[in-house]
C-alpha cells in the first residue's frame, strides 16, 4: 500500500448557526471513489464519533477531484447559571 501524496491545499471551515456547528475539511488531493466501501478505518471511526455527539458525517470525493468531509453537530442551548443559596 502506497501512502497518498500530500495535498497542496486544505481548507478548514467552522460555522455555527441556528443551533448547529458545521466543521468542514476539504482538500484538492487525489480523492477516491465513494461508491465502494469507503467507510472503514479512519472514516468509520470519525462517523462513529460524530454520531456519538448526535451529529452526522458527509463525505464527498471522486478520483482526481479531492475530498470534502463535513461533520455537523447540534449545539445545546446555553444553560443559565444557578446561583448558590445565600447562607
């Protein structure tokens, strides 16, 4: 197995809106065919971890076209601090 060459360009994007956090990582590397069993190893573990937080993972790639991985997580509403009773 030959390791993939490093991608010259990688973009990371974090967006929080409407109660959701979207984390996107895209590169212009060699890509891969998503029609096969690509959810193994690292991608499978990423998907399991994202789901454990109530999120979803989307992987888009094609040979020669790079890869884009987007994880979307729900962001819990802030909880108001509880004041300690006066002593």
